[in-house]
C-alpha cells in the first residue's frame, strides 16, 4: 500500500529547542531582495510564512534539508543545524 508525503512526514519525530531557533531571518534583507517568496515556495515542510509583511519561520517542523539556504540571497537567512539533541529524526515504516 502506498503512502502520501504528508503521511510519511507525520512519522518523523521533532525535538524542539524552545530556547533557540536554528533559523534567523533578516527581515530587511528579505524585503530588499524579495527572498521571502522563494523561501515560502521551496521549503518542503512549510516552515516559512508571511504575516503582516514579515517572513516568519516555524522552525519546529524543519527537515534540515538545506534547500532554503540554496535559494536565500546572502544576508537574508542565517541557518545552522539545531543544537545537539534537537531537531528532526527521520523514521521509516
Ligand atoms: Fe525548510 Fe529545508 Fe530550510 Fe528546513 S532546511 S526550513 S525544511 S527548506
């Protein structure tokens, strides 16, 4: 039986670092470069959204794929892996 992408993603386990986000957005750079639309478009986990003219990152759902880093102009985004013990654990089956 085949499964959908959302069903597969739901198997993953996330340990949220409530003290520190591993994603920091420079709002000014995002506005100046229009990076927000690209971030929203490419993230497979729907981490990014726009609200009241700002780009927000719901980092708890990050799959740590690095795609946003590939499209973000310099200075618009600071991204690093979550601290040890936090972040995503992928599960099969
Ligand atoms: Fe989204 Fe991947 Fe960037 Fe995480 S690393 S915010 S999942 S594009």
